[in-house]
């Protein structure tokens, strides 16, 4: 039974040294898909505690086009992008149906003019982030 749980946990981890890390301090909470001890990042969810909103940064897409479509399960929203040409930055309220669905399912699809991305953070860490970011 323990071996099966360990195997399932390993299967949920991204390949190639990539891992989801949760950073929580008094001024900022962040959940990052990274290779630890390097400057390599793919995705970061972050917020100021109790701010009521979460910022998502994706390093493989850009802010071209001005908006992105985000979907998780049956929930979909179109959100404005920060004016960045080097990466994609979008902010969602913690009460947005897409964010709530993401916290439950651990699955988010992002589509913008620069491409698409699937983001699959672990739900336990997402729940911790959501609790800290909520107002």
C-alpha cells in the first residue's frame, strides 16, 4: 500500500527535475513549477496574503494579443494580460469559477495569441495557496 502511494506520487511529478514548490512568507505566497536551486521556471502562481487575487506567470508564452482564455473543467473565462512581450501574466480573483475549479481539479488550460499551455499543479499545494490568498 505504501509502495503504491509512493509510485503514484512519483507519477504526478513533472519529468526532468521539474517540481512544484510552495513558498509562503508574510509578504508573498508562491507556487512555482521549477527546477530547484536554478533560475529555471515554467509557471508561477503568486499573491500577497489575503489579497483576494492570484497572479499566474507562464514563461513559455507571451502577452501578445492582450487577452487569454483560461479554462478548468467546465469553467472558462477570458482575462486581460499584463503588457509583457517576454512572458504571459494574468491575474484572477480567488473566487473566479476557473480558479475554484483549478483548485479542485489541478488542471488549467491557457490559450493566448502566442500559443497554448496546460498547467497541472498539485491540488494540496493549490489549496494552501488559495487559503492564503483569499480575502
